[in-house]
């Protein structure tokens, strides 16, 4: 199956709520929505981030706007005031997720 990077299918925005990273993925078109709604699962996101995300991952579909909300619990090393990471507020988590390879068929 052909693969592309998630960045080719979505626009992304991310941020933090304490030690929780939230990532919004907006499909570029209806075909992209079909692919991401099928391929972006909590298991795949957890595998992609590896040890960066210590807790549970949840994916909330929003089909009316062709978007997904990805929530990564314990994903910021304790949160902005506790972490030793350079990206204390999780702004780079969306960019990191966009590097995930996605099967298109």
C-alpha cells in the first residue's frame, strides 16, 4: 500500500492542558478525511510517540468539520511548570505527529 506523511493530509494545531497534550487534525479534503478517520487510532498514535506519551491516548472524531482531536495523557513530562523538555507547552507535538506514515489505500 502507498504511504504518505500525515502532514500531506492534514492541517495541525496543538497545545497543552497541564500534562495533557491536545492535537487537532483537520483534513485537507474529503478523501483525506476518509483516510485519517480510518488510520489515526489511539494505538497508532501511542506507537508513533513511544516513550514521549506515558499515558492513555484518545481520538475524538468530528466528522461535521472533517477533524480529529487527539488527546495524549501524561504527554508533556509533567506539564509546563514541571517538565525539562524544550517544548514545555506541547506546541511541537502536532508537528511530531505529522511525521507519522499513513497508508492511503
